[in-house]
């Protein structure tokens, strides 16, 4: 997994950890993209992204050639600061 930015979290059970704000993980079946679905602009951009599947909090892309890279860049540009702002409030 490769991530950018970081934040610390604590679960209801008291477990603590650190995680990245946005990132990706190459998997055998697809590329998993994390942190791309939270900003209000995300839904409209995802409609323009291209071939992908959406999971709980992440996107799955078979190949980068299947998606519009400029739209992917916009998803990162909107979601990264959105997530950081939501963590600080």
C-alpha cells in the first residue's frame, strides 16, 4: 500500500492507529484506490471517471487505462483536503 498524508485514529474499543489520507494498493485482481469517495464533488466525478467499481470507502480499477487520469487527479485534489478538514473538526 502506498499512501499520502496521515492521520491518527482511535476506535470505539480504544484501539489506536495511523492511516493515510489517500492512497492505493495494487492487488492481483485490481488497483484499490482509497480516500476518493468522501468529498461532495466525488459522485459527479465518479460518473465521469470511467470503468471502476465502488466499495465501502474505496474504488477498484482494473487498469489505469480504463479511467480518465484527469478525473482521478480531481478526485484526489478534492478529497485530500476534504478529509483533512473533516478530521480537524
